[in-house]
C-alpha cells in the first residue's frame, strides 16, 4: 500500500499541533495581563521565527507602551 505525500504531511502537521496543546492550555490559563496591541506572525518557507515580519513588529511596538507578538507555529516545508 502506498501513502501519498500530502497524507504524510497532514499526519506530521496534526502530530505537531497535538504536541503543542499542553502549551496552549497553559497559556489560556495564565493570569497575566493582556497588552493593548498583540500581533500574530507567520513566517515564510525556510525562514527562522519570527520571519521577515519581526522588523515590522519591532517598529510598531517601539512606539507603543503595551505591545507584544507571538509566532504562528506551523509546518511549512519546501515542496520538491
């Protein structure tokens, strides 16, 4: 039986998401204060986190008293 590459990629992605759920639950139960501005960053293929958008976030947050960001963690390999 042959398994298609997209099916394997989906299984890997689902495993990654499932592995991160305990961290998500811990963040949701965290009682720290929220910031006024919170950005979500997604990176491109083969970019380190936070990706090219990190400079933009730094420029925006430098002018604000309450600002932060978090990375959108996802599996995005380069296709052959």
